[in-house]
């Protein structure tokens, strides 16, 4: 635990993509304890290159292997925020065909992750309203109103705090 605390302390003061990747690789089951460091990792990946983005996308699947991460609303929201930000990155690519392909893959991954989040904590975590609201916003941006209606209905049937976020949708 001392090594973990030292690494977190180092990362808090001097965040680098390599150190953040080391933290995730070494302590993947502890990511839920420091979602802000996970946000920093995604930020560095997004700024570095498409290769780093692909690495970060593969890290998401690895991190979800651990139940401690599956049950953290903050970890899920970090994933969704990163995926939402990729839309702008892909749109700025000069090769529009490749950009469209990457965007299609990003949307498919995001839908898969939203479904997984709802399945894992959408009906059991008292703070899951953030995830429901984020999923509803995502589907609204895609103009998938049938899915939005279904999500709103399901969310309102689920007991959770702050469901006013859902009522305003």
C-alpha cells in the first residue's frame, strides 16, 4: 500500500502519460479510488496521438474487469467524458474517411459501455442518475428519440437520488 500511496502522490504533483499508464497497469483495481487521475490519463492520451487514444480505449475494457471499478459512478463518467471528447478529436482529422470510421467505432463503444453501466449499477447504485442522464443526452445528440423515451421511462422506474436530472429531459 505504501508503494501505491507514493505513486498516487507522485502523480498528483507530476502527471505524465507514462506514469499514469504505469499506475493503471500496476493498480487497475484501485482506479475507482482516484477517478481524477483517470481523467488526467485520458487527457494525456487525447493530447498525445491516435496511438495513445487506442491504448486508452483498450484500457477501458481492462479496467472494467475489476468489480471495484464497475461499481463507481465516477469511473464510468470518466469513460463517457473521454469518449465524448474524442468526437472533436476525430472531427479534426484531415482524412475524413478514417475520421468517420473512428467516429462510428467510438459511438458503438460508447453505446456498449452505457448499456454495461446501466446493467452493472443503473438499478443498484443510488447515484446512478448521472449515468442515466449522460446516456439520455448521448442518445438525444444522436437524435434517437425512441431510445431517449425508453431510457427516460426505465430511469424513472429506478429508485435513485437526484432523479430530477431525468425529469428535466
